[in-house]
C-alpha cells in the first residue's frame, strides 16, 4: 500500500509540475504581434519614467514594460536597479530609502537636466496611462524568497487601483507562482536569460514565457504551444531579428526601438 501511495504522490507532483495550460490571451494579440516599449521609450526619455512611458505610447506602441521595486516605507516605485547610482542622481539602495527621501532624486542621470524626471510611484503611472494601454509589470526581487514587492503589488490590485490590462512577470519563478495562486485570471510571465534557468518555468506555471531572443527555437515554440503559453521575446531592436522571430511564431516583442514596428 505504501508503494502505491508513493507512486500516486510522484504522479501528482509530476502532473502539477509538467502539465498545465495557460489562460487564453488571444485578445492581447488580436491585432498581430504585440510590441512592448522596454522600460518605456528609453532613448528620448529616462527609462522607467512617466515621460518614457508616455513617449512610447505616443509613438504608437500598445504596451509598455516597466520594473517595480519597494522603498523602505513600502511604496512601489518604478525602477530597474536596486542601487540609485546607475540611473539616477541619488546614491545608496532603494530599499534603504523612504519615498520622501527619493523626492529630490532624478532619474536619467546621463540625460540633460531638462530631461531628467522624478522616480514615479506605480500608482502615478497607472493614473497617467490610458485604460487601453497594456502594462507588463516586472517584479524585481533581491533573493529567491523575497516576496515583499509582490505582496505590496497584490494589495494594490485588491484595492482595484489598476484599470489597465496587465501581465505580471519576473525572473523569480516563485513570484510568478505566488501571483497565480492569488489571481487565477491575471496573466503571468516567467523571464529567463540563461539556459540553466529555464527549469524555473515548471515552478512558475506561467501563462507567458519571456525568453532572451537567443533561446527561441522550434523546441521552445513547441513547448509553449502544448501549454497554450504566449511568447514575448526581449530585447529585440532590429528588423532582421524581428522578422525571424515572427516567422518562428512568437506573439510579442519587447523592444528599445519603437521604429521596429514599421
């Protein structure tokens, strides 16, 4: 009897890990390939700024990709990096600063002062963007079991603060799985940039896969087709890669170059 139970448990675990179907996202791609502005339009405005997001939409993109982190006092801000030095006029770590302490910090350190912008709250971004903008919210984490930003985002969603359609993505498969456990109908995406990290998809059970473009091949396409998973590829900035990926059958392209849509 014990062996039967062990086999049954193994089968259940295997079924849970390897056999799932993503939710249907045909509505996202009804007009063909979906182009996401990577951190907005980061060449003419500072990345992850309201200016950057608005510029991407004004150019004609229907979706943006942004990154979120949590301040010391629990505010969700839009920033790719944990440290302030790389992209802003500040110093230190975001998680060690309150939002009030960041009020005088400008993002776009390498831009002329007239183009520098403040670090925005996610709520501010939501308010400024139209309802028909699709937002890919990438949750940044500092460790595999870091769910602080994820839980703050969940609270924001439960308050009904986000009007737009969203995809919640992360390099951290535990974050992706945690979101799906809380919200069955919110699309999720697992991101990876190294082949060894692909196995995280089995933990995440995501609706979308966001691979580095170099990993797209027939085997990956087949894997996603069997699970009804959409594929949004990053970061694609030239028409030759774009055309090849479209021929392969990917669904979306995350780009720094809005002209790629032409």
